[in-house]
C-alpha cells in the first residue's frame, strides 16, 4: 500500500490556513486582502484531500469558464508540483480536469455561465468558488444543490474572495448571521510568509482609503468617490453583429491582469459584450489564451493596445494579430475616462465580462488630505477599464486633441449627442 507523507509539505503551507485542512465545517468562506494566499492555500487543501480520502469529486468554479484554466486550474497543478506528487495525477487541459490515479478522485473546472454543464456533472462532493464576489447568490445556491449523496467524509464548499463591498450578499449571508455549519476566515498579506519584499512594499505604499481597507487590511469595503455611475450590469441579448463601431482594447500585465475587452455602440449607448482576463500570464500564454477562446476569429479584430509595451505588441503582430499601439497623449487617461463617463449608458455583459463589472463599481478618484475628491484617479484594479479606454481611443482622441487617430467617417460625439 502506497503511503504519502505530508509532514514536509506543511512547510509549504501558511500557518494561518493549516487548521482549515482538517476542519469539518461544511462551508468555508475565506475573505481577505490581496496576496494573502487564500486561493493558493485553498488549492493546497484540495490536493491534500484528493490524496487523503477516496471518493472526492471537486467542482472548481468561477463565474466564467474561460477564467478557470489560467487561475484555479493552474494553481492546482502548481500545488501538485510543489508537493512532489506529479506521478499521482493526470491532466486534461482541454476540459480542465485533474484526476488522481491513486484513488480515482478528480477536480473538474466549470463556469457558472454554463448551467447545463454544471447540472450534467454527476456525484460532485465538494466545490471551490473562486472570486465569489463575481457570483450571485443564485449562482451559489445552484452549486450548493450539486453536492449530493453519502460520503465517508464531510462534503465541503469553499468560497474565496476580496471583501470588495460591505453590502455584498456573501457578507450578509455568512458573516452577519450565526451559522454553526459555516467557518469564516479573514486574512491579509501578513498571513503569507512566502510573500516577496517587492509585493509587500507595493501593498504598504497604498494610501487610498478604500483600496487600503480592502486589499491591504482585508476589511469590507465602503465605496466612495466612484467615477462611474452610468452603467448597468446585465445579460443583454445583443451580439457583435447587432452593434456599430465595434472596438477591441488590450492591456498587458503579469502581477496585474492581462486583458482584452470588446464592445460596440447601439442607439447612443455602449455595449461591452466580451472579455479575456488573466493574471500571471506571459505574453506567449496571453496569445495562446486568445487563440483558445476566440480561435481564428481574433485574427480579424482590430486591437488597440497599451503603447507602453511595444515588445509585446510586436509579438502579437508576429503571431498574426492586428494589434496597434494606442496613441495616448498628455492627459489621455483623463480624456479617456471622461469620454466613458459621457456615454449615456454603458451596458456590461454580466456573464461574459465579470471583471469589467467589478472594476467599474470600484474605480474611484483620489482624495486630498481633507478627504475631498481630486481630478486624479486611483489606478488600482483598472486593467479592463484601460482596455475600454484604449479600444475607444479613435472615437475620443480627435475631440481631446483636435486630431483624429484614424478617419472613420464617423462622428462618435455627435452620435452620442454630445
């Protein structure tokens, strides 16, 4: 009989999370600031359970299926490698399935945007809902119903998220009410003993009250000085062919997100209908993610990208994509944001664009020492907003600088009635 010794593996686990590995509460809700290791520690717990107990079938969930592969799924693979257990697991990268050859346990990546796929998965015993702040309470309820059947262990659900809003349903349901079946857990970057000094310094340099509260201190956020109020988050029926002046914007990142946003206009309003988003991607991985998601269609997109990354743009061009640098100009951030604020209504597709929906709700202005809003913006968690700014640059650049980026024969300001 094969025996796995996890005693050395505990050196790889943050002490603040180690008690969760054997805790038997049916529900774990992990809320914390940036870089607290709540997601990585959850991935460690799942791999531990997959090896320890026979009969597990984990659902690895995010709001949108395409986000699972390059976040939770890759985290689980990284944990397996760090634990030295590669010989006990096999992977199906196409379907995002990890299987333990020791006992038949598996972990299946699913998106809450495909309810039918979720319902078709048989005998799920546990689930992990990453970025639970993007999910609705109904999404959670659907997942909760999927855990059925008798097991020799406690079936367990785990939710992980940043505490972005004090009125969020997760807080109301799990933190504001006493429930003996629920274990709530709070963490900050200080609970991550493996965090590098550079990341620590960046977090400790944050002074904005909201971002410091949420991402540094791991406390529930209270929105203030929000920039955008002209948007709705909904699953609209319009598709790309139903829209005019379709745009595609791109922003590059690694610790920050790499992202692409696609949108267009109809009857004077903007509709953002699609999104690609991931952290920790090299440019090669970013290009592959676009190919996996859109296939050959993406070769025909006109993509406007952050001009601060000419090397990355060149790689995209050499890979066959129509990517060009944003022109920008002095004050372009402000001009781009002001243009987005001037659009009568921005419709954000609730299922396809959860990261833009999140950023639009929290993007805010800086405050002076007296707490008065200034003309400057807090440029944190604004990657998808940058994509929309870059993508729409041809439409606002002429109005801002008196010169057109490209003559489209289209007066966007007149079209919007401005």
